């Protein structure tokens, strides 16, 4: 076999170097200009064990890479051809940018002599993602000399390294564009090998101090992590944690915290924010109050949570200057939350003081009750354990989950960087594949609304021979975008106009959709059926028909 040609040799060495530097997964979409990298990835998957995932749609592929990187914490690469292909990566790149997820977009390009002459599938590619890309590495067709250096530079940038290696010159992990121009011939020849590459580690974190202060609360938004639990305990402050924070547990957690804020917020004088809080207007209002000091933890190099009064940013590891906690302050918040929890639990359970026969009838009636959104989110939350993964779509259901999910150390993920509904099935698939590979056990569940599912229906496609995610998709189907019913527009717009352009009703048969993509399917219409379906812990699609929608489906 002849010596590898320029494009193929560069691609072989690039893929090998990416793997050695820390990229565990490469997602590939079909294309001509990118064929050298695609074939190099296939060889590396066959011979060296790198994770290869093939998808036909660049948008779903990019969100698959996002999910893989979210779960592993390591860069995942997505390979696409030139032209409109890379434009389809933009939603996932934006989400990765605002969520600090390391994704490397490898975009194949046409050489300089084809630029600006209306050559097929040719546009200005470098920088197409704007500020969403932490770094843009543009490798011309005459510069395919150092694929190892290009790979290491891409991984370093994705992990947050900046400059010449000074730890002080780092920022958050995030997306990177590696744009590579190839001339024909685009593939062929013997496999090429290059020099060894060392694994790239994350830059070391600086240390910041945080002092205790009176009447402080800790807000844990999406991706805050268990560090928020430790911080709240260290400074002696009540903890308000969103369900996708990874911090909805611990001795400082306030049950139903978003509702407790409504009654106690006037007394707060400082808010410490970790992660990205987006779900409750009460939380946002507290952060934006001019008389409340805001301390934002993290995101030193990018946009961050800001108050309207005094705001400061602390990054890296937080060293707490210890002080005696104000137990009365903490206890008031926790007691208020527990009182709300007891009140809401009493609304739902059959009265245990009933005579046995009456209690049995009440239990039977409860099981036959139509599924409310609260029923759905609490059933999913209650059956998800620390060794599982839960992915939640940007829909009404995540707000219901925030209202009702109890204390639990659940690892829940969501695309809350920009809170778009796009790519959710694909993101969850990436999380599921990476979680299954980790050997931690458990199941990945996706809690999603019907519109978010339809928006990423292409994410259900797993080509033959590709690894199928161990993913259980629970769809709360209310036949349209009911989230908008919570907004002011629902009361001010013409009802017919509102239904058409905001709620956007549909009549898609989800059973047929599941069958088309080869997913097991079950439809449930009452609480007992929902509990039974969730207890099976098997991959597939569970359509939960939500309360008030049964008649519309002819049942």
C-alpha cells in the first residue's frame, strides 16, 4: 500500500493525538471533505478503542457530543464536512459555551484557492461560531505539518488553558473550533503514525476566600455540584438548590426553597450563587434586589451572575473563613420548607386513619387517577437513585420538578446554559452512553415534554451497528407547549392566536414515532400505570398522557 497521502496522514496523526491528549469520544457525520478524519476515527475505533459514534444529522450529532462531554468532563469531538454542515453545530456550541462544556468542533474546509469563487459547499468557516468558541484554530491546506500540536492546542483550549501555560491565564472549559482545509486527494494510503502525545490535564484552580456573613443564603443553580452543599454547611447558610444542581440534599437544604423565598426573602442581605440558576422568578428577583450583596462563585473568565447592588466573583477552590453559624436563621428556613412539604404531602396520600376497606378503596382510586405534572415529576424523581442519571428537558416539567422534588443526591443534567429545547434527546443519549461505559451501573432517564421530543426526534435515530444508549425516555404529553400558559401572554393574547403561535398544538402519534426509530414504547394514562412502567427500569419510550388530555386522544 502506498504511503499515506497528505490529508490521510494528517488525519491519522490528529485522531491519535486527540485520543492521547484526553478525547475519549469522536462523533462523526458523513461528508466528503471530512472523509480523511472520519476514516481515521474508524481505524482508531477498530484498532485503538476510541469511542466512535456515527450520526447522519449534524445538529443531533453535536448535542450527542455535548452529552458525552457533560458526563465525562473530558473533551468530545464532532467531525463535519464543509458548508452548511457546520452551521448545524451552532446550537450545541452555544449551549457548550454557556455551560462550560468542552466540545471540539472539527470542521473540514476547502483550501484557499476555492474560497471566494462560489466553489461548491464553500463559505467562510473560521470563526463562524463567534464568541461561542473559546479558541478558533484555522489550519490551512499548506499547514498540515503538526497534527500533534494542533490536537494538543485544541484539547488545552477546550479544558480552559490559555496563553503559555500560566495557571493564572486559564478560564472555563468550553467549545473550540478546529477548522482544517484539505486538498484532494482526500484519503488513501497506508496508516500514518506520529510522535507520542501526553494527556492534557485541566489547569490548576486558584484559591479564593469567602467569609461568613449574617442573613446569607446559598443558591445552587444548574451544574453547581455537591460543592454547594459543602459551602452552605461551611458558612452556615440555608441552601436553595435547583433539581439539576446536583446539590439538592444535605443538612442545610431548604425543602421547597423557591416557595420559601417568597415569605423570607425580605430578610436576606447576601446571596452566594453557584452554578446557573434559571428556574424561579423568586430567586432571580432576590439576586437582582439592589439591597442584596451577590457573591458569584466560578466563571472567572466569562459572563457570570450579576446583581444590581454589590457583586463580586470568586473563582476556583473556596476557602471559608469560619464563623459560628446562626442556627436560628438556618432553622427558620428549614422549618418553613418542611412545613410546606408536610402540607403538600398531606394533599396527596389517602388518609391512613380510614378503616381498612375504605383505605383500600382510596388507594385503588388514587392509582386510577389521571397523571398530573406533579405526579409525573415526583414519580421519576423518586425512582431515580445516586447511581442513575437523570436528564431534564427545558420545558414546563423542569419547573414542576423544581417545585416538588424532595431532598435527594441525584445527578441530574440539563441544558440550562441557554435553556433551549433543542438537542435534548441527543444530549441524554450522550450522557447515557458515557454513564454506561463508566461502569457505575444504573439507568439514564430523560424527563421531557412532547414538543422537546419532537424538536429532537432525529436524536432517536441510532444507525445499525452503533452503540444504543441505555436510555429511558419519559414523555409528559400535553399536546403542545403548555409552558407558555404560565406567562402573562396567556392572559393578554387572543385565545385562538395564543393557541396557534404559542402553545402550538400537535396530534403526533408517539407510538408510531417510536416504532419508526425502533424504540420500545408504552403508553400510560394513570398513576398506577406510570409507577408500573417506571419500575421496569428498561430503555424505551414511556408516553405519560397528562391530566386533561385523555379526551383529546379519543380514550
